[in-house]
């Protein structure tokens, strides 16, 4: 594993997106404050110092990566379903929310892949597609770091960044359970999202029958339009998980 103690190339807008996401997803509050503090710390340094290895960090990365692979519903190829309620909000330049569209959809997955979906209701002719994908950041080629001033609590925050400004992979922060190594939260910034000037995602996870599912997600984006940039937030609450046992 490559470890870093360096200035992350995370844009300051990334920090702002943490707070522009609607706090109706109540339990994001603590993670947002934690993320802001972490990003401010790793953005202050102007040095770029890469160390060879950190056995403690390697230990947590190995455990978290293995647990993710064994409990991720996509990687394990299970058959399951859940209901997602989403709100798409147009945001003006002053931060005020304009038009709001919403939709509730039941998603059915077979062998870890989306099989079909059933719309319960939808207020727009074509609602924004929801991205449920969760990258296994612990197994990818990243520069990793611990969150500064770790207090030794039940959660452990790990930062991950790319050493290339051209990489399309997301960068950000992962929060894991310190004892069980399960993923709790993810904050992802996509530096080269197609059609976007800015794009970030925050995800919070829940353990359901031995599998880890996102139960709330917030996307903050600035999408290129014909004459201007369109700013939006897409917030999703996921519930009613069902796993089909063979």
C-alpha cells in the first residue's frame, strides 16, 4: 500500500459541497463536520512527502478491503431488493433551492446486478438516475492517510487520494468501524465526472443481514448546460431491504 502525508489536491469546492448537501439526511451532520476538518488539515500543507509504508494503516486497509469484498451485495452476487426515495433539487448560485422533483422506486437486483425496477411514483417525466455503486477504495491504487488527531473512538477515518491529476477515480474519505472493519460512510469527489464541472457523493451505510448497503446518499453536482452551469442536489433515502435466500 502507498501511504501519504501530503496536501491533497481536493478542491475547496469539495469542502463546500459537504455543507450544501441538504441536512434532511440527519445523520450526515457528524460526518460532514469530520470531513471538513480532515480536508482542511490535508489541504493546508504545501509539502508533498510520501512514505514507504505504515504497517498500522496497511493492517486496516487489508481488513477493510477484505470485509468489504465479503459483505458487499454486488461483489457477493446476491439477489435482493430495496426501496429508494429520491429528491432532485435545482440550486441557484446563491444556494437557494428552486424546483424539487421526487420519485420512489423499488429496485430489484439479481446476482449483484440491477435486474428491474418498479416506480411507485414520480413527479418528473424523466427523473435523474440514481447511482448506487460503491467503489472498494481499500483495494484500489491510492495514496492513503489516517485522519489527523485520531481520538481512538469506535470509528476510524482513512483518506485516499490519487497521485495523478488525470485519474478519473474518486478521491476522498472513508469511515470504517474500528473493531469490525465494516464501512460506515464514504465521501467521494470525482475530479473528471463526464459533463460536470463539480461532482461529489456522500454515502452512509447500514448492516442488513450480514450485507452492507447504502441507506442514505447525497450527490452535489454542477453540470454543464447550454449557456450556463446547472447546480443541483440529489438526495436518496434507501429502506425496506430484502434479501432472497437460495
